[in-house]
C-alpha cells in the first residue's frame, strides 16, 4: 500500500481559515442535511478514564451529501481543561485527509449553531442580548448572534465581576455595540430580546418568570443529564428546539430534569433545528412566543466546518503534510 499524505492543521491555521459568517453558512447547511435525513450520526460516546479524573469523548458523523465523514475526539481532564482534535475523511476513498486541532473550530461552530437558531427563532427586530457567562464560548455566541440580527447592546453577568467588565469592554469594542456588566442575574434578562446561557453552572442561572414575552433563549452550556442552566418555568413557557433529539434525551439536563418533574413530556419537544431549516416544522409562529434552542453540540457541525477549513487550506497552501 502507498503512504498517503495527511494535512496537519493547527489551531492558528483553523482560526485563519474561517469566519463567523462563513461558519454560520456552513453549519446551516449541515442542519439542512439533517432535516433532509441525509446524515449518519450516532450520539456522543463517553469513555471514562476509570479512577483517573477524565474522559475520552468521540463524536462521529458521515455526511454523504458533501462527501466527507469525520470524528471529533476530545479529552476533558479535571484541572487541565479540554483538548480537541478532528479527523476528516474522504467518503469516496475512505482516506484520512486531515488531522486538525479543533479547539478554535469547536468554539466557532458552537457559536454558529446558535447563530442559525437565532436566525430562525428570534424576532427579526431583536436588538438587545442578555448573556450569562463571559468565558471562551461566550465570545463566539455573541459574535454569531450579532451576525444574524442587528444587535445594539448587550448585558452580561458573571460571578467574577472583574472578568465580566473586561469581557464587556473587549466585546463592545470588537462588535461596536453598547455593553453593560450586570451586577445581578435579573438585570441580564430584563428587557432582553435574546438570552444566551454559556456557563459551567449545574443549576439554573435565571428564573423563567423573569423572561419577557417574545424572547429567544440559546442554552448552550450544560451537556450532562444532571446539569442545567434553565429552569422548569422557562421550559414550561417555551417552544423547545434541540440540535438532535437522541442526544438531547441522553444528555440535556435542561430538558431531562423538567421531563422527570412532569413539566413537559418527550413529545412536547417541538423540533430539531434541521427540521425548521428545511421547512418541515415552523420556527417562530408569533411575536409573543418564547423560544428556546437547546444546543449540545453535534458532530455534523464539526465535520461540515472541518471540511470547509480543509478545502480552503488546500487551496491556500496552509498547513503541513505528513506521511501516515
């Protein structure tokens, strides 16, 4: 057998090769393929390190319509953070095409998924954002929402007030919008057209009774059955959209816990985002309705964006070829 060249891409390469707007376009097409039923994607696989404080997590998917399959592999280790890698394959030949650092790719595609959800679910006249969390994921969330709606201002809340102020200053300058570092969670929700939860909290970060009619919520932080960022009242009041049914019922504490509490049943989850993108189900049906997008992050987002990054890298001569 002949040795094959595999393109190695660093986090810096990936960051140079994609933008928020392009990522939203690519991820929307991935959800379109989901809605058309053309993807193949099992739920995320978790492998414990036993008595060591970490996991190996695998997220595979095949996307015949774009000609690629792939898998994101990552290792969350307590106290040491996350390390992400994507393996991208050519469906026609089965050849491994690229190994790429996916730390930045994961951040961008998670924001892009919320951008797609916001495009289809938030009111067209949305101008204000309430943001819980001011960490790594919060930046791409805010950037993506600003890419699909004409946002004029945002309020952010974090228990670390100094970090929150620095985040607000940075994002206000980056996005040329007004920013307020809120002192209490209620301030974030009050008057917001769009609310984003991008935290590591295990408990709800606001009360559902605070939400104004017509608000859209992107809940992206919690991805364990016992963790949640939104409460029963939020779920009770809202039209719920998920990125993937099967994964949501396995991992989304934001949904699983209210179901156990008898607040909603499984058949009350309105849609997968892909069903809305292709028009099988309606997104926002009126001005007053509250909508929630529960994002867990799914493998088609990674494969779709990785394939675009790979194609641009080949075109621009970016990265380093290695022999495997």
